[in-house]
C-alpha cells in the first residue's frame, strides 16, 4: 500500500468518525445545529466568488476604474477599503456615462451613495446563481443532504440571496 492509499483510507475513516461524532452530539443536545455559512458554499455549488474575486470583477466592469484590482488592493490594503473606494467610483459612473445601467428611481437625493455598487453586485450575483438547485446535478447527493438539515439558526457573512 502506498502513501496515497493510506491517506485516502485515513480520510475516509476520519469522515466516518466526524459524522458519527456530530450525529451523537446533535442527539445528546436534543437540538438542531447552527450553520455558519460563508462564500465557500456558493463557490462550491455554482462558482460563486470570494471578495477578492468579486472586487476583481467590479474593477473590470466599471470604465471609470482605470487600473487593475491589484493596484487598488495595494493602495487601500483591505477589501473593505477597496470596496468603499469602488463604491465612490461606481456612484460617479452612475451619475455620468453609466446612467443607463441603473433604474431611474436610483437617481433621487434619498438614495445612499453605495446603492450603485450594490445594484451592480446584486445583478452580477443574480446572473451567477442557478435558477434551481436541480441544476447542481454533479453534487445532488450533497444538496439533498443540506436540504434535509433543519438548523436552529443560520449565520452568514455571505452576499448570496436567501430563500
């Protein structure tokens, strides 16, 4: 037996042990689990993006963002600060040559400045999101198992739509 076979067998046993431990814990506690879900879920099931990937897309989608995402990441350090800068640039674009990309009701003085980038993000994520879980065919067993979970709560840092 080579190392790869041993590792695979050890991993299979590890999965069985962890699954049994989780089942016992849930049974002993007499409650359902709390799920902590991040962008890894959408990344796994339909090629969703993490923040760096999303910001890279946003940097290419707005003609007023003149440099590559890496420049802004170097300049601002964090994805949050870079996103705030992009929000300012998207607002400028919306109020100039990009106006046709936004609904007319977004051009009122009561609309928050960050609404323009949020609108573009929502539209982009909508385009990535499958219309039905049945389209995630190669992982049907996993999706079915997730659907059977009745969690006590779901905590998410994700930007996906929740249904």
